[in-house]
């Protein structure tokens, strides 16, 4: 049987480790079987030590398991790290190597899809350089950048509130972003719940490309938190910095990365809960009482259709909530979110019903991305195989997804409550 000659054993090790797999896990997923003389793990070790070379069929299976193109295994040496863009996560060091490896695989996949979308737009002669990408800097100040984002999205910064709930606000903001040429995707795994990445691993990711900017929001996070993540990533696009972001609760402002994250957090806070809405300190906060603070935050959250943690963050940044009270209410929100996740997990085991695969997939991909694929495929500028790669589905799922999109005129469903 033909062998994969020319494969550097260092590449095999790098590809496995960057996929977040141990020797035993990788050997099992690849399908190696133990014999009386050699264990499955030992067979993989022989490949990684250069004692033996994998057959071409084995190499193809390894490439699939490690989520790497086959050609990557013929590189002379492992590539330098840089797949995440800038890593703005303050807590990145506390994330496990497996979770970081899964995150890297997800970001590689998203970057590949983004590059294909950019190429499609250029082939259609629809590639227009978007002037807002990289048009700002931290030196411009939070108010200036938030004003520019408000203007581009055609949002009012009045003190009147935004009724409609978090779902309605996110749907509206996403639609406004797509009209600007920004693709907004909801992705939190690699196609299976086994590879799901919690919001503690990442909240969002931005690709600040002038032709096809992408914003990825972790759909494992609370729905009410998505609007904050969306605007936060827009701020990254406005300052022209691609990268992955974590939560807003802990930011090391003393570092360049921390200052950038704090800036984007403050821009998001100003856009979603403008200064006009907080002209004076709400009554009750002066008592420094946790329960009273919860009630004040809940009222503002409902009036502006934003999450309670986001309101708490904004009030804390204004100095209206002490560090002690802020820490306590953040702990309350974290406990509440863990309880919600536990309930969802239990409910999912009891009830396998819900929206169809194609309805959910359209919601996660967004109308802008599906629209580009639909248009270019119908114009014979794109094959079904490449369309499947852009959409992150199997080739057989492309047509049902597009037919659903066409019949529904791009209507997106609203997820059941969370």
C-alpha cells in the first residue's frame, strides 16, 4: 500500500497537539486497533517518532481527525502560531490546552470561510472596500467611536430606551450590520456538541477585513449577552484589529491588550446604554445594598433590552456601584447562568423536538452569508462542494438550506427562551 513519504514526524505531533488530542484519544479516533504485539497508541507513536510512515489512506484519516488539509502534513516544519489573530482574552492562560486547540480549529475554519467569501465578492465584482474598517483608534476616545458606530448603524443615542427585548434588539442590530457589509455568525462548536466551547473559552471573534469583515459570536453564551459581544466586536473592526475576545468582567487595563479590550467594552456599553440614559445616578444605588442594586439593574435592563450583567458593568464603570457590590452581583449572575445551563441540559435530554436543522442553521449563519452563497451558486460561480465549505454543512444539505432561505425570504427564527 502506498505510503505518505515525505511526512515530517514533527508535523504529525504538531497537528495532533493543536487538535487538542492525546496520543490515546487520537489513536482511537483515527481507528487504530491494538494487537497482541502493539497497542493502538504505540502505532501512532511509531509514526510520530519516524519509525514508520503512515499509508496515504491512514494520512487522509489523520488529516480528517486533526481537521487539517492533507497538504499541511507535507510542510517542512510546523507553522508559527498566529491563527487567533490578537488574543484579547485576559483569562486565556486558565483555559485548557484542549479547549484552546478546539478554539484554534474553529478559528481556522472561520478564517477559511471568510477568505472564500471575500474571493466570491471579488469574482462578482461586488468587492467594495468598507471605509469604516480600521478607520478609528483608541486615541479617538470612546465617545467618538461609539458615535461613529451609532451613525453607521443608524441608531439613536437618546434616553428613550429600546423596547422589544434582547432577542429583538439583537436581530435588529444584526440586520443593520449585514446591511453595512458585515457578516455576523453564531458559532460555538465544530459541528458537534462534543466540541462545544463555553463562553469561558471565548465570547466573540472579529476579522477586520475591508472587503468581508466577519463577526463570530459564541452561541453557547446567553442570548441576552450577544448584543454586547456584537458591538464589542464591531469596535474591534472599527479600530482594525482582528482577534478573539473573552468576557468583560476581568480586564487587565495595564497591558496593551487589556487597554484595547477595555476600550471596546466601553464602546459597546456606550452604544447599548448611552450616556443620555444615565444622565444621573439612579435612585437606590446610594444605599450600597445588593438587593436594591439588583432591582435598579433589572429595571434598566428591561427598558433598554440589554442583559443585566451589561448594565451592572456600565454602572460599575461609572463608579455608581462599589467594587464589593459589583463582585457580589456578578457572582449572582454567574450562579444564575449555571442554573439555566443545567436546566437546558436536562430539558434537552427529555425533549428532542424543536426547530428543524435548516431553520437553526440559517439563524446561525445569517442572511448575509447565505445570500452570497445562494446568489453565486445560482449564477454558476460556485460549486455545491465549495458552497458547503462556506456554509459549514454537508454538500447534500446545501440545496435544502437554500430552498428554505428562498421560500422564507430570509426570515430568521427566534430561539426558544434563554
